[in-house]
């Protein structure tokens, strides 16, 4: 009798194939399936047969090959393909079976799918998977959420295949119910957008302001990675700066067209921030920066007719490089602060019980935004699970205060010399806004009351009492509904 497989991998593109091999490396027997039978043949011929992995070409055979409760991990394109596959799977499954969606699905879809499958006696888990092909193959960060009854059947597999910290802690933990897993992965990606954009802005200032070449920047980024900016993205940027194009002999990074793609998760993060009323301007600016990069032809045309200031820098270049480092670190702190603030707002909106220290723990290894200071973020939330903002924790407060003067010099230099730095500038504006006990929103609310009778609160009255002024003498005393702030 053929031995039943421990878990099924549905989808054999780069991520699915890598995860299947990772699972097998850790002593589990996977069965694999793809809607393209030739893809199954290629996988089995290359590595599957030698590993005694079960290859299947019919969906019914795939399901039948699995132990119960069946654990089916889908790594397929997000959106309608997931719904179509679920529809095909459901008639083949039994009560208690588990479907895992490891793609970058929208969390609204995951919320809907959890409810649908639980109504049918099945269990659904939406899990974020971060780390790219290398992570999937040798240890990703995993952010599962959905049907909590599924977790006892998945915890050992997830813990075994996840990236490990030096002390052996796996970068995997149960995030929460319904769409929480995919939401946390979405916010991870939003932070990733801003991290990448701010590093690009640091590159732009060193290039345009200081006249540095990629070869000049490589040791700078390498040195930064040895200090408080230690992170995967800084590490790979140092590597990128050292690559030379074989055809032209030029730095490869300078031969790459300046248009950046995206898969939508950064945009979803910004949209969700708007939906739940969370201030996340730095993440949004990083998304807009990618949109701006996409209008390449317009920018080339505009460059011929629009002029800016003299970009010449006559100060101490080494001092400015250090200022840029400090500005990048302070901006990075604000980006993460916004991400965790958004998670807190979403937890209230969707009634999720999120463990922010555990989330920071997952992100410490395997994922794209892994960074040294995530240990400090975990400690901050472990000390105070209700911490409203990372900027209020002593470690981050002191770090930003230490970097603040340099941060302001860098943003000022970028503005006065015409080097675009939207994310760093936005991060500084976020910091200044968050530390202000009085913002000019009183003027905005006066304007709203003037043209729309939307009312306002007064500083000399308790919160929750609303007032209206007949500003023109002609509008009467009738007011519209009150505002939300």
C-alpha cells in the first residue's frame, strides 16, 4: 500500500517548488500537483523522484494521496484563480480538512474564504510567506492566520521549515483569526516599499548631491550594514553597487531603467490605512514614488522644459554621508512605527487580537525587511503590548533624537538642491506632526463648518460636544452631521 503524503503543495512555480523541497528536507513527505501536467513532470524528473515525493496530475488523485486531515498548501496566483481552485477542491474534501493559501492574497478575500469554508466544515488559513525563492527553499518568514482550529495541525510543519534565529526560534507564529495573516504580510510589504524607497533616496543623494559612483557607495552601504542599519535590504544594496555590467563595463545599477514595478500590496497597505484612519504617509509616498517612476516618458520630456536649483554641494562630503545614514535610520524608524500603528488600528477595526511583539519576532529572520532593530521592536512590545507608537519607547525616542539634526540637514539639502526624497521628507513630517500638541486642523475644521456646517469642538469644552457658528450671518443655525477625528 502506497504511503500517504503528509502535506500537499498545489502549484509548482518558483515558490511552490521551493517550499515543497524545503518541506521534504525536514522529513515530511509532500504530494505535488499543478494544473499544468508538464510542470509536474519537470519537477519530478529534476528532483521529485529522487526524493520520493508523490507527483500527481489529477486533482482527485492529489487529494486522495494525502493523510487526513488533509493539508493542502496552495501557491498560485492571487485573486480569482484561488476561488476557482477552492471551488474544485471542496467537493473532494472531508470535514476538518485544511486549505492553506500562501500567495499574496488580499485580506478581504481571506476573510471571505475563511467564513465560506468554515460554513462547510472545512478550515482555511491565509499565510504570508516572505523571503522570496531563497527563503522559500531554505527558510521563509511565515505569517499564518484564519481558522484557529487548523493551527495545531500546521504548527510543527511551519516551525520546521521557517527561518531560524541564532537561538533556534522559528520565524513563524500564529497571527490571528480571519484575514489577519495576509493583513500582516500586506503591512510587511508596505514597510518593504518604504524601506526600499528610502534606500534609493540615500543612493540618489550620494549620487547627485555628492557625485559618488556606485563603486564609491558600496563600502558605505557595507559599513552601514555593520551598524544600526543592519538589514537584508542594506546588505543586498551593497552587493548591487558592486556589480559591473559585462556588456558595457559600467556599473550594472546605472544600466537599469528607472521604472519600478509592483504587485499591489503596497497600494493595498495605503488603501487600508485610509480605510481605518491610520496615518501612514511614508508608506504611501513610497507607493506614489513607484507610480512616478512609471511615467518615464513624461519625466524625460518634462526634464527638457522644467528647471531646478543648482545641485552643487560644497560642504564636507564625509559628514553628509554620515548625515544621510542617520536620516535613513530615523526615517526607517518612522516607517516601522507607521506600520505597527496601522496594525493596531486594523486590530480594532476587525476585532483581531494581534501580538505585535510576536509579529516583530517573525520578521526578524527569513523575510525581506529583516533587520537588526526588529529585536528592539519586539522588546518594546514585549515590555508594553499596548504601546501606541514605537516613537514613544525610550530606545526609538533616543535614536530619533540623536539623529534629528542630521535628518533635518539631509531633507533640507534635498529640498534646496532639488533632489527628490519623498519618503524621507514624509517621515520627518510624520515625526513633526506626531510630536505636535496642536496642529492647524482647527483651521480645516473652521473651513468645514463655514462651507458645510460640519461643526467643531472647542478647546475650552469637553471632547464630544459640538458647536456651529453662523459665519456669514446668512446661513442660519442648522448644522450638518458631526465629524470623525
